[in-house]
C-alpha cells in the first residue's frame, strides 16, 4: 500500500523502560568500589571561592512523566507502507516508520513484527525514544513487542541529563537487566568540529551490566581515558545509575595534608536508609594522629528536618601540640572530638522553630583538623567561623510584623577566647509591628526588645599603649587601682543582666505646592533593667556592683525637611537637594548605669548622618537636641551613568551630648559626634555605566579638616572579568580601644580567559605592617563535564600565637560522578608567630 499508513498491532505484556544508562566511575583505586550519590553534596559558595561549579547547560523541555504501562495498551504504527506476510504471520512497516507504545516511540526505515514470537525487528536509522527522555540510536534493534526484552546492535544512547553511551551491542532480559558489550560512557558533549574525536574524558568497559530495578551499574575491565589516552584501570566497579539522587555507597574521597596530622584521606560512606533519613560515615585516616571518625545523621520530617554530626580522634602524637615555652595548646590531650546538631521545623506558614547545638572537647579542634562542617570557603575578608553558636529559637513573620526569640551559647575557636568572658544569652526577644492603616495620616508602629544574659568573668580591653604592653587589663590582674577608665574598657560585666525595652514611633510626609518635603516624626522609648554585677577586681571603677535596677524614658520629636531642585539639560538631569533634621528630646539618663552589651559599635559616616538615633542597639539611646544638616547632588546622564555626592554635618543644639559621655565601653567617644559641631562626613559615587562603580567615603575633622576616616572602593563586572578594590585609612581611636592607625588594601579579581578557563586572585595587604595577611591565587578549567582548579591560599589563624597556613588546594570533578579536593599545607604552615594584621 502506498502513502502514509496507520495501524494498530495487538497489545503485548507490561511495558518496562528499555533505556540504557551508564554512570562513569572515576577513582584512582583498583578493585571493587561502590560509589554512592548523596543528595545536595555540592559545597560551592563564596564571592571568591576556590571551588568552581559546572556550567549549566540548556536543558530540553520537560516531558510529561511516563504513565504506568497498561496490559491492554495499544501499539500505534505510522509508515509509508504496510506489507503483510500471512504465510509467516509477519507485518512489515516500511518508510519513515513510527511506532508509539506506552509513551515510547520507535523510529526506523523498516520494522518487521513477528506475530508468532511477538518481537519487533527494526533496521536502518533505528531510534528508540522512551517516555523518560532517553534516546537510543542503532542500526539494528530486535525487541519484544512491549520493549521489555531485546537486542540492539551498534547503539548510542543520549540521556536527558546530557550523558552519552555507546556500545557494539546490547541485550536486555526480563525487562530488568541490560548487558552492554564493549561499552563507552561519557558526560561530555561530542566535538562539534569533529564528532569522531574522543571527548575530554570517557570510560571504556569490556562488559557493563545495568540493573534497572536496583538502579545499579556494574563495570568489568573498565578504563578511564582523557583525550583518548588511558589513565587508570579498574578490574571491577559498581555504581548507581545517573537517575539516582540518593544511593548507598562510597562517596568521592578527600585528600589533605598538614604538619599537625600528616597526610590524610577521608572516605565517606553514605547509607540511604530510607527516603526520609540517611547516615554518612566519614573516617579520616591520618599518618601522624591515627583515624578520625566522623558521622552525620540526616532526617526530613513532614514539617522540617534535622541533622546530628559527631567526630572524634584518639591522638597518637598529642605531644605535637606542646609548646617549647608557655602552656600547652588545647590540642594537648589524648581524645579530641565534638558533637553538633541543627534542625528547623515549620509550625504554620508563618511560624517556625529550630536549634543549633555544639559541644567540643577543646576550642582548636576545628582549626587543627579542618573540619569541613565549620570551614567556610575562602573569604578574603575573613578566615571562616570564629565560634560555634548553640541556640534554640522561635520565629514568626506576618505581612507587617516580625517576631524572633532565641537563647544562645557561644563557644570560641581561639585560644585567646576566655569562655568565662563570653556571655550566655537567655534569651533575646525582638518584636516589631506596623499598623496597616494610617494613623493621623501617617505610619504608626512599635517594637519590643528583651535581652537577658549572664557572664562569669569581666572582660576588659586596654586603651593605652602602656596598658596593652603591661597587660594590666587582663582578668587575672587583681590590682583594682590600675583597672580604671583611663587604662581599660569594661567590654562585658560579670554577673546577670536583664533589660526590657519598648518603643512606639510615627511619621508622616507632606509635600507642598513648591515641592518642599516636610516629614514630622515622633517616638517614645522606655527601658527597665535589672543587673546583679559581681564585685570583681576593677569592676566597681566602671559601674555600680551588686543587685540594682534602672529605668529610662526617652520621648523624641522632630522634623525633616528636603527641597529637591530639578534641572533638565540636553545631556541629562541634575538634582540638588538640601536636607535638614531638627530633633528635640531630653537628656539621656543613667549613662553608665546600664551595661552596654548591644550598642558598642558606632561608626559615624554618610550612612547614618540622618538617623534619628545613631546608636546601634537598645542599651544606649541618643538624647539632647540635635540638628543633622547636609546637601545631596545627583547627576543622571542620558547616555548612562550617574554621579552622586553627599556632604553633611551634625550639630548638638542643647542639653547633654550623649556621644561626649563615655559609658563602660566609651561608645561615642572618638566618634566625631562627641563635640558641639561634629566632624564632616561625605560620600562621592560615580558610575559611568553598568560595568564600573567608584565610591569614596570621608570623615574630616571639623576644626583641622584632617581625614579621620577614608575609604575608596571600586568595582567592575564586565563580560569576562570582574574586580573589587577597597582601600581604607582609619585614624587611631584610643578611647575605644584602637590604639594605632589602621590602613590596608583589600582586593579580589577574576578573569574568564575563554569559555573554559578562569583565573582568580585576592589579597589583603596591611600597609601599617607592610605585609600581606591573606592571599589567594588560582586557575581553573570548567566545561559541561569536567572541572579542575588549583589554588594557593594563605590564611592566618589566631589561636594562641598566630601562624600562617600556606595551603595548595586541587579540585577535580567529573559530572555525574562528583569530585574530590586535595589540600596540602606547604611552606610556613606551622611557622613562627606573626603579628596580627
């Protein structure tokens, strides 16, 4: 018969997917190795992370999920011609053949159906597309009528996850087992210019068995090749197939080396115990200290999830952690370890609760053994976590409200941390609400804070060079006569402290016919505190000891005025805007009677010039009359880009200047606000286009115009490269503990050399000490299937005597398999003491 013909063949047995999937195994270990795939195993984050991630290839459109096979399912055939051989009970479809069955499509030049054996024989450009998106190409396919069993000759398989497989032949039996002869697997795309060219990496195996029920693949006599050259041989391997997200087995090993524990390899083993919980056992074998055992339990429940982790080691050479002089380091012990847990659960769509908890044998265990759960990827501005936080919290979010309450315990990771001086928070509570309807035409809201904490020992800081050199402010000094506000700050009180504060605030904006903007505002804040302060040596020189109570009330009223002048030119738009605030309130009372626990940070600059209360927390509240005055200029160019300049000053009008009266931490002194006319603050920003941004910030002395604080920041983000550069110069502020001037440069940069190669680097340079205190240099290769990155990183750890850790890190990752990281300390990894930057 001529023309396109459609016919239906008799239904067969239950359809079972005939897809051929392979997972490449890459581990330089010879023998039987079962590799597991763990859910969410990637740990790639950070602005300048030494770890790279695979490029996201465009995915084909999602296909409908395959429907379950039906016993009475019909097979639909489309072809140019249908030929019937009644003597031999065969039907042949010829020319552009398409056969549809249970979501799968078989295409070929010719397909013969044998009604006796119930088998399909396809030849000539045969192509089988299954319901899950897998596509098998072959010259010849011999299949059962439900695709359950069959034989395929010279096949190639493309999976939806962009993995590819080829083999000389394959057979499938019982709808479960597929055997590939002389198979090749890769997750790399074929070369567009020369498809016959070997991919970047591939695996060749003499025989591969795919168990679709257990979702396991078994390799025999397998070889891994790079650019067609063999680099490793495996007599026998087993692995889960690429569709598996969680499968019991060995994960990729992690290699490292350190002078503290020698060479080490961590070999995680993952147990997928159930769909909702699993366990990972990660022994780390070290040459100097013996095995370090680690385990992690994870479980997901209906309304949340939690994890429990533990690590421990019985050190073989604890004497390594002895010092030639002075006391031993915290690592001088036989057994070292920790247990930690975290969880979070939803109560409703607006409420949740959770916890984090950690217990350690000693404070330098994390640093000494580079525990991955506590080591962040490289951040040039910091060196990772400095403490472990144990907390229990409850949080709620509404459309116009927020609630958070938590109890917290901090455990410091540095030898210089005195645990008795770190407060225990029990608890801190914050609540804020803004009314959804206007009140007197403006916005009304209120906020509440409750802070309760305790500390076992007082915490002092030196504020003079003599006090710093002679250590007269350390807790162990019993001489109260030297622990005075002239020499020290009392950073934290010994004893108990509880404060409750509440504030109501209102503001409304008016715009008159001339374009002037008037914003009246008012607020009322009240605090009630109780403290029971121990009379430790020197504490009474700063604050009243014993059991005392303190109340404070602060009403505030003010008016903000803005008058923007707009000018339109042929080249763009200019706006000149004078800004003024007048704030009226009584004097701040009981300064120094309340311990300052949450308002110790105060940096006066352009960002808080027009803040009504410039203190950062609730323990201090700004009092007295004040005027904040400034002018802002903005030029927006038609061809893109803008210029923004802000200049201003703050004036103390009447009453007591809160910033001129030091509390136990001297907050406000040396801030530039501690005089009737404050220092000048300024900001100048220039963005010529979407690529570059330049910003400078200044604080000038109001009398001499000497620069007290200066920052210059530049950023660029272009097609192939990006950088950030920050220069900072800060005058000494001895009254708040910064005895010397600080000056330094922080820079990061990355360059995408081409579509695959990237170079990156970063450094922080201390101009006062004339040395780098953190650096990173690296290069990486990334494509759709392979990652290799090499980084040289220098970190500085402040644990007792600061030492530099010079480390080389190598990352290797193969898509669909995973990757590993090799970390080696080099050079001055355990060098002599250095000065803190």
